[in-house]
C-alpha cells in the first residue's frame, strides 16, 4: 500500500526526465556546432538582455563544476546519489508532499543529465561528450548585480544550463528550505522532559 502511494511521485520524476530529454532533443537536433547561438528570445519585439538559447556541452556537473573529472567517475557518483534519493523518496512520509516533490524533481533532473553524459554519446547521433546545455542566463542590465559582475568579472553572464539543472537546483532549494524551517517535534530537543514524572526544564 505504501509503494502504491509513492507511485505518483516516481511518475512525476519520470515526467521531469521526459521534459528534460524532450527539450534537449528539440534544441540539439539537427546538430549544430558548439557555441553557436540558435536564436534570441524576443519579448515585445526586443531581445531580452538576460536570456538566450545557446548550444553548449558541459563535461562537469551543475555550474560546470568538476569539469576535469572522468565521465565514468561522475556517472558512478551520480548513480549513487540517484539511488540514495530514490530510497529517500520511498521512505519519506506520505503526508510530506513538499519533500516528495523536491526529491522527485531532483531525481528526474539527475537521471536526465546522467543519461546525457553517459548513455547518449553511445546510442544517439549526437556523440559529443558532455551534458547538453542551452538555457543561457545573464544578470539583467538594470540590476546592481550586473554592474558588479561587469566590474569584477568582466561579464554579466551567469551560466548555461538545461531543464534538468533547473529541476535539480529548484528541488535542492525547496529541500533546503524545508530542512531549515522544519519544526522540531515536541519532546525531541535537549530541553525535553528528563524523567518519567513529566518534569521539563
């Protein structure tokens, strides 16, 4: 019965995976040279200063971290994390919907990037190594952050990502918020009752 109650969340993780893979297929086929800007996104006839679609291949993890690490080391580490998160999703309380949502998003995104890094170059027409990224973000021109980045970094570019990265980062933020704001159960802290008489400090 408990497993049946968890099926919708695993189905959501599968839907997140499908959304990520579909978006990559839509952008990357036919194949285009690395670094080629596909299109600018327009709003009311003007290009957005903070977003564009750009082809990129990331050999690391989110934000390009660990880009020098072996593909198979990253694949094994990612697989272990996915297994741990899947176990956590299966054991979390049925009423903890927000936590289940966060875990499902992270799992779906992680599987999408794992497939893209380890399996896709072996079975698809696009054989280039790395995870396919295409969501190219910039700090908006009118933000103070844009000026700071321009002065100290030399660019307002933030990073290039994909749907899986957005899911993973959103899920981690939600999970972190839930952990930070989680209320301690009565009687579980160090100031709880110390003896059987119900006396508390």
